[in-house]
C-alpha cells in the first residue's frame, strides 16, 4: 500500500516455515503479483469442471488439476512441458485427438476429462549442476548437502565412445543461498535429464556468443551425489 492507504500490488502464494538464526527471521515465499487494476477474475456463474491429468504408461507424472469454465464457452489448453518427457497426444472425454493441445469449442453442461499423454524423452534435454552446501527445498525450508541446482537447457548433445559433446548457455551463476559461483568448467559435475546420467566436464571445446561447448564423461556418483535433492525451487 502507499502512504495514503491505496492498494498498489496484491501478492499471493505459499510460504515455507520460518527459519530463525542469529537474531533474524527468514521466510522463503513463492509468489505472484496482481496489479490492483486487474483483480482476480470473477468465478463463472455456471461452472463446468474440467479435470486434467498428465500420464505416462497410465501413471501420473504430475499432479492432476481441475479448472472451472463457463458453460457454453470455449476452452483451449496447451500441453505443458514436463522435464524428461515428450508430449505425444491428448485425450478428451475418452477420445484420442490428432493434436497434442486441447480445444473444446463448446463446453457443455457436463464435466469434462482431459488427459495429456507423454513418453519418456530418449535424449537428454536439460541438465543440473551438482552442488554441496546450503539450499532451499521445494517446501521453502532450508537444508544443507548435495543438491541439483537449476536446470540448464541443452542446445545440442551427442555421444561417441562414452564421451558426450554438449552445447548450452555459458552460465555464470551465484547460488542464491550458499553464494557459490557456478559455471561450466573442467571438473564441474552435472546430471543429464532424462536418464539421470551423472557426468563430469573434461574439456572446454569452444566458448562464443554466450554459448559453451564441452566434452564430458560419465562417472559413478557417491551415495550422497546419487541421492542429491532436485532443487526445483530455483527453476
């Protein structure tokens, strides 16, 4: 609010447990903001529920959700990106569609069911740096130990005789909680996803236009590295 009591921004979100140490209290919160001029939309007068599921081999790979829309309206939904999977097709009320995105031109009075069907991605598309130190878990609490920090999109990847050649953004990150500087350099340990392939950078091949190309080989992780926490909080 401003000094006249006018609402400027409204924040909402989920909040982790407070962490109190050395005379200060830290609360980590995942938020989104809404300008006061764009209030929360009014719920539909005649709501129709659309149940949405995300499946691989009839197994849920992401929590299902329910959306409410106005009866006799149209409904469109783009298939979300799920790490490690590729969208194949969607099913609306039991009928397989030719496209992977959902479109219902006329939502009737009956509830609807939408299923997004995925398959495992055969080639790694993202990777994470393995870090040892303080980090924030997805529930907002702090922890200390091995974790996989922030996913990095892979531009290209190939493998020959056990050696991976990978191109990605030439990152130079400072870890948000423990302050460590993270970059792609010789010795950096990464997890390639999908497949959870643990590799270590052996050689920097090229750096240009904010991209880095490097060679890496698979290694056997320690038990702590193998069980490192996937810190999706930072993504």
